[in-house]
């Protein structure tokens, strides 16, 4: 058996880069398929809903290309399709409900105008680099989605005139702590009401991490503390098992409230009621 590394630093120094550099100009099967579909779209005499519906019915693989045309990654496209049409399977949707797919993409993302505008444009080197940087915009948009739920619960607390602290930890049973996105009147041992805000339109391990945070809040809480959670975003539809774990916390009375942005009125009522019980209002 090989000896253990001489030290932790030596082990860190031995780590290698797994993601090797690649040449983005070298054609791949996927890039060539995208080029072919884009070329076909550019050759169409006109673009409207009926034309695009007929096209994806014959060429279902064009759906993710239309998604790219309106700035949707494949993952976000799946989530959007599931949210609006009840399924993320664009192949079946394109074959059986092509008009609905295009109507949704046009109503929500203006696909007809954007395809028409882009298919005949000339692009320079800067445009190419800007397009490759699109992942940064997507990541930023994801952060904004999560922050939106935080902003909304902060607005509720502020409208009630409650003192609060954002993105902190609170102390509960046996001095154990847990993270929270809003604590009233403050974090640490002062916390009387804590709220989690978890909004995701994309999927990934961060949703499971969010569930663990809320579970930890429920485990740590004192009997005199109120724990609430505002959870929203279509990304949860792809992680139903994770969302079920949060729901079960509320269903089993391990947390005191579970809300979406559509039920913030209930959050306001419950937050006000809890604050009055605790003498904070």
C-alpha cells in the first residue's frame, strides 16, 4: 500500500485540474446540430407562431435551440416547460403540443420577435465573446431569484415595524445554532422569530442544502421560538422530494409556517401574531 502524503499541504499540492482546457471553435455534434437548426430558421421566409409550431413538430430538437434564442439554458428550459405545460420532455411536447410550446415561449419570452431579429443579424468577435459569457448572467440571475424572496420577507418585517437581522444564525436548544435569512429582533440568543427564504428557478445541490438548513432550524428551535419558511421558485418542481421534506416539517408542526410569494399575506399575518404573543409589538 502506498504511504500517506507527507502532509496536508503536500496532498493539496498534488491535486490536478480535472476540467481540461478545450478549444470552443472545434465543432462538436451538438454545435453542428445547433448550426443546422439555426441555418434552417434563417432560411424560413417568415417567422410567426404557426411557422415555429410546424417546425418544432417536424424537428423537436429545435426546441432547446429556440430556448437558446431567448436566453434559456437547457436546465432552465426544462423547468419552464414543466412549470407552464406540466412536463419537461420537449420531444413529446413538440410532437403532441407544438402550438402550446410556441405560444408559451412567445407569451413569456417573446420568441417570435427574438428569432426574427436575430436570424439575419451579423455578429462580430465581441458578440461571440458576450454570448460565451452568458453563463455569468445566468448565475447572476439565479442569485437575484434567491434574493427576491429574501427581499420580500424583509419588506414584510419592515412594514410591521419589527427590528430584525438578515442572513445570520440563531441560538436555540442547548446553545446549538442554525442559519436563518431573517431573525427577529436579532440573531444569536436574542432570536425569537426566524425565517428561511429559499427561492430557486434552477435546480442543483443548493436546493438540498436549503432543505438541510430548514431542517436544522427545526431541530435547534426552542419551544418559545417561531420558525417559518418562505420557499418558492419553479426549480423546486424538479426536486419534489426535497420540497416534500420541507412540507413535512410544516405538516408535522416542526415549523410554524410555510409560504410562497403568493401567500405573503399569510406570512405577514403570522409574523404579526407571533410578534404580539412575544411582546415585540
